[in-house]
């Protein structure tokens, strides 16, 4: 039989790992910021003048007009001594002090880089932009140059790749700075494992086995999602869906469309939204003023006057009495809507909270504001 000391050590280990792995959501109540866990209980009571979501285990917080970073216990990991800060990514954050920007790590130590002018956040893959005169390159989290400045513009990385521009033409690079699509195109989409689109001259197409395949009659293509090998495209002012070998799978007959997920996509006809499957078969009637993509939880947000949630059979399971527009993040303005890991952020009677799949309010609490849960 294990000793009490051994049992205590095991319980402590499990508890520490639970705390480290749990998701936290930033909330605002009575004009102060704090954090709740996914049971709806306060982990850090509202106490900060301003704050933002956790990333890399730390969250920006403001005290006495200075920014610092707190840990998941609410203690200052990096004391509030900065005029401005950015969120941590890949182990580093940008901070402004005495009119000078620097990268710091989780201990507050400065990372020395060749950057002398404009500083850019680190992003996925541990890469940051590096500008010299009118050209842009890349540095890594060791402060070393990965790619000497050579492009007129580099867009943020998505799925390990970034769009790059030389003069008026675009291509793609990976996080090592290698061109994965040559800079030959007037427009190009963000990288997805399921497909990439581009425009060459007046012709739109996609890449099939690294070769550009023209698609006749198309005047716009949207990015391929990570959840489907289909994306939507426009021809003669109507929208349909093409696959990643450049063939129409759903003919362009719709006024609007959004991405497929779990085999369903919202589409609109005559300003009314419904859902189709990947063969174009109607699955949910065209009765909604707006509709969102189905989540991995099997529910989708739909709107008549306000938003509610339906199943893939079209059954309304959460009444249409909520708003789902984005919250108040200082750092991230492009946040998901609908259910994520069993919870949906919604607004009701000017208060924000989280719905569970059964329609119950998480922790029976509403807040002045609330951000998405973050597991970082």
C-alpha cells in the first residue's frame, strides 16, 4: 500500500497538471477583469483595470497604468512596469518601456535581435517579421535571421505558410523562408492542407499537384477550410462549391455561402439561409436571416431576429434569443462564433456568458463582458 506521503504527492501532481491544462476565460465584471474556468467558477477574481486572455501560460494585465503579466494563479510573473505590451507567442512578447520596444521571455529577459526599426509580434512557428528599409524578412526566437529582408510584404502565417509579395505579384513561403509557391500571381489564398487558390492575370484557379489549374468562368475563390476539401467560388454573381482538383461539385446557384464543416455548409437564396450537404442536397430549410458554420459539437448558430442553435437535422434546441458577435478583446479581433468544446459565448440582456449544449448557462453567471476560453 502506498504511503500517505506518496498518495499526497500523486494528488498534488495530478492537481498541478489539471490547473496547468484547464481552460480559462477572461471576463469583465463591475469594470474589473478576472478569469473563470470551464465550470464557471472564478479562478482569478475580477481585480485588474485591464487584462487579456492567457497565452503561453501568461496574461497581460494593467495595474496603476502599467502593464505586466500574471500567471494562472493571478500572481505577477512579470511585474507591471511597461507602457504597452502584446500577448505572448512562441515564448516571447513585445513590450514598450521608455519609448523602446523589446522582445522579452517569460522571465522578463530581453531577446537581442537585429531589429532596429519596426517590431513585429512573434507568430505561429516562432517567426517574426524583420524589416530593413522597404523589404521584409524573418527572424526566429533565437533572434537569428531566418530570411534576409527580400519581399515587399509578408502576410501573417497560417498553417505554417505566409503570403509574400514582390512588386505586384504574390506567392507563398514556409516558416523556413522557402518559397512553396513562386511569386507569380496577382492574388493568392492562405495555405490550407486541402487546397490553395490563386489568380494569374484575369484567370482564377487552384493548385493541383503543384500545377496551377485554371477554372473557367470563376471571378472569386475563397480559402479552403481545414475541415473540407471543398471551398466556395463565384461565377456570374452566383456562388457554388469546387473541390481541390478544380471541379464544380455544387453548381453556383447561391447568393451567399460559408465553409463546410462536418459535411454541412450554410448557403443563402433570396436573403434566406439554410444548409446543404457536399452533394448540394438541401438539409435545412431556407428560413433564416443568417446562419453560421456547424461546430464540431454538432450545433450551428442561426438567426431570425436573434441567434439560437440548431442540430444537423434542423431542430432548434436553443431558442433564438441571443447575440453572438465578438467580445471585447484588446488583442484578438477575429474570434470564432458558436460552440467550441461544448460551450458557446453569447450575449443576453446586455450581459455576456456561456451556454452549454443543453441551453443552460455556465455557472448560472452573466458578465459585463466575456472572452473565449483559452487553454494556453
